[in-house]
C-alpha cells in the first residue's frame, strides 16, 4: 500500500498537565474536514481524559471513535492493547481519515513509534508526526531537576555518574522524539519565560525542531496535522535514554484513586490540593467532584500546586461520586496522608 493510502497518525506527547487533552479538544472542534479517531492513554486504571473528550464528540469524531486505554502505559502494552485497538479502529465501517493518540504524561514515545513498524499495521498507517507539548512556565523554571546547577556540577566532576531524575528522562525522551514542540500556557510564562523555555528545549533537542507558543491549545490544525514525517522510518534520529533496553519501568511513579464524597466549597478543595502538592511533591491531580447543591460535576485538574476547577456537565444518571486520581513519584506517595489532606 502506498503512503498516500495509509491513514496518518499524530502522536501527542508531553509531560503531566502540559495541555495534551486541551489540544485534542481543539483539534476535534477544528478537524479541517477530517473524520477523526482518538486513542487516549492514562497512567493508572481510572480514566479522566477519555471522558472529557467523549463529552466533545460530534459527527466528525463520534464517541465510538474515542477509545481509552487506562490499564497501563501505552508504550508498555503495545502487543496486548495498542495493536488490537488500532486494528479495531481500522476495521470500522467508516475508517478515520486521521488518528490522534494522546499518550499519558509518563509515556516514552519511542517504544510507541517502534510499534508502527509492526507488520499488522505498517502497511495501513503512518506516523504523520509527533507533537510534544511542554508547559512553558514549568520548563522555564527547570522543574524537571530539583537543582540543575548542582546536578551539572556533579556531572562535570564525574561523567560516569547519571544523576538525572526520572522526570527529566521522560521530558528529554519526549522532546527527542518530537517533530514539533508546542509551548503551552504561554500567557503564564510571559516573554522572558518563553525565551528561557525555548532555550531549554533547543538544548535538549537532538535536531532542530519548530517551537511554537500556544494558549489554551489553540493552534491552526494545518500546523500540527499533515506533517508527513513518517516517524516510524526515522527512529535513529530520535534517540532515547532507553535505546537498547528490552523494556522500561514506571516504578518511579505511582498513582492512587481517592474518593472524597461530596464537598461544600471548591475553593477549600483547591487550597488542599495545592498544599498537598507542596508537602508531598505530588505531580498531578485530576478527576470529578460532586459539590453539594450543584447539579453539574466539577472537573478538577492540578499540575503541582497550580489547580484549576470548572463545572463541565450535569451528572445526569451517573452516580455523584467524587474521585480524584493522584500521581506522584513512588517514594513520595503516601495514600493515607493524601486521603487525610483531601478531607475538606
């Protein structure tokens, strides 16, 4: 099958809370005449992003074309889940014109790219491009290493030492695989922050890549779709910390789902989450919360101490259950302490 007949796939990667789901929602609303299918992966067993995207389904991307994998990192479940899911999408009566894959914030993109070289799908799909989102404010502050200056000094003293944190390896692998980097939350970073973030990414990227600032995921779909990168044929140009390894581990990260019951004041919850992030180095909190007297469910999303909450849709026939997914580095996750902190 020629490349013209292959269905293009765009892989959307990026660190926790960088704005991947916001970008996908924007592309769903502005598909450029394409019939989309979406595969969304979350770290842990409780999915939130898939539900958000299904609430935005329309004729260009019906709910049945939005598939969620919430049973582990997509780059670790290629054979068991990813390949069958892609084959099922390709077998639909109306094949999609373009597939978007939103990876979890902890996923390494290169193992996923390697899967597109597998015979069952290689003749039918091609990786149109890898889009990496990076939180401009966070990158400008170099949050991926606790003390970058001390870290660099240690490396210079002993080049055999590897003191990189797990978060920095994930970030660097995502940038190394990218065909385009979008600096999200540009308004929060400001011009100086954007310049610092751009410098960090340019230093990490193994080859020149376009870097564009975006706000609220708004970008012309012509910029991100139709890159024709054929990334599955270009793996050597996308180095990874895990090249040569048979697999990789996510034991450095852990997740816990907390049920907190109905709350009375969303501001109290936001304050509790921010304090939790500072006290226990929590990376990400997301989920739906029932607020007393409110028919709408409250969507809560936090990156570190930055917390956002908004009412997204009525509970309807669904149980009014408040569930928050909390992601932290393994050594910092104390489920009992998290439950206690979120009793507001």
